[in-house]
């Protein structure tokens, strides 16, 4: 399945960077997108293959529109979209007294950011794959106290995944939410599993065949409870 045009948001570090690296090594063209172009360029220098560093602030509609137009002009299509950009793993907060400004910022990036980018790239995405990088912390089945901004934003991203999957099924676009698991990234902190393992969980959703599942929530290829 090499030779695809793949967009990975928030890809200058962590899971996004490793996903970009593995896609490039497999022979895909990777648009490595990050809010800071300099950081995207630095990240891209350490990768092999065809990697294009690109500025994209998923919380800014103008930035998203500019990015989408650039992709249309330079590549004319997108085969894979990995909505990875996320902020505010707010383990220090509780819902009862959360800073709603932090919650709003999380929703702006973690939910609306993925929504904006998907909408903007849809004209280029016929027959493609959309992978929304989620987290089991957004599962209503196991949700408890704490980390409210991140948990609510990921639960909402899961809901968006199901709606997009249903609406895009006729266009042969597979849309799934994938949890990379607790990984040893800047956000996840030490003690998690290797970043490469988390990235492989995401790549499972990227590499699904045309008859693969859509509208699901998975980790390592296995369904998670909503």
C-alpha cells in the first residue's frame, strides 16, 4: 500500500512523529504537519523517505484552509489523514472545579481541530482512510474522575468518528478512532510502552483494506468499549 499521500497532524514529536517515520519508510509521501514550521522542519530532517514539513494550526480555520489549498495544489489528493494533534492531558484537574478555559482549548484542538481538517481535506480524500487518534480515557464505559478536558474531548472525538464513518461509508472512506495506548511520549510521560508500539496501533487503522471496519474504536487492532 506504499505510494500514498499521508497527512499527519501534530507530527513533530511523539506518536505523530513515529507514525510519520514509519509511513515514510514504507514508501509513502508524508505531509508532516505542526503548528510551528521550524519544529516540523527539524523533525523531518531526522526521517528517511519523502517527508514534507508543513505548518498547520488545527485550531485556526484560516491555517487549515491554507494548508488544504496547498495540498490540493501540490499533491491533488490525500489517501490517509491521521488526526493526531492534541493538547491538555490535564491530570491536575477535576470536573467539579475545572478551568473551563483549559477545557475549551482542549475541545478546540482535540475535537474541532480534527473536524476542521477532515472537512477541509474531504474533497481530496475519496476512498481514503481517516484515523482519529483517541484514547481509552475517552471511553464512557470506563470513564471516572479526573482529566476532564482531555477525557471529554476524546469522548467527543469518538462520537465524531462514528458520525463521519456513517456519512462517508458510501464514498469508501474508512473512519476509525484508534487508541495508541499509554506510550512514553512527552504527553504520556515515562513508564508507558515504546512509542513505536503506540504508532503501530495507529498504523493498523491506516493500513486497513477496502473491506475493513469503519466507525470503530480500536487499540492494537482490537475493539475497545465506547
